[in-house]
């Protein structure tokens, strides 16, 4: 199984370069036909959210919809998919940044909760807690 960099997912989702968007789609299709899903590291998911929000100025719901499209795409395998799904749910239903939601979700997935933080906002995420005083 091969892996993907953030820019491949951005081109496919945003389609701001038709040639690269088509190349990405062909790559996904080939992975599906070969039954060899392409691996999306959790770090790529984290960077993808940042790029879509910061560079492309997409709102929270649009970014979440983009991730849902990835989760439903045959030919892709997201690392720690359950943690990403939990992070998307927490991010959708709160004011905590996606990154903090994902960090806490990854700690939970690794059976290492709570994730201690000094960030009071991040501590509101399930699986996170403030560093004891």
C-alpha cells in the first residue's frame, strides 16, 4: 500500500488544478481496482484541515464535509479513522480546534487518555483534561 501527501488530497477535494485533480482521481480508482487502498497518515489529515481552513478559507462545515467525502472514498485508508471521526464530531459540536480534537482522539485510540493540556478550551474535549494544579 502506498501513501498520500496532503497536496494530492487538496487537489482532489478543491479541484483548483484540473490536471492534478484528474490524476488524483485516477490514482484513487487504480487503488480501488487493485484492492490496495492508499494510506492517509494522521499527520496528513491534520495538515489537510489546516490547509482547507487557512489557505482556502473554507468554513468548518465545508471542511467537515470534505473529510466525510474522504472517509467514504473507496481506495483510501485513513490512519486512526475512528479517532478522526471522533475529532470531526467533537469539532462540529464545539468551539475547540480540530487539531486539539484529533490529538485527544488519538490519545483515546491509543488507550492513553486523558490527554493533559494547559489549554482550557482543549480540555473541554472528551478525552482531554487540564494538567492538575
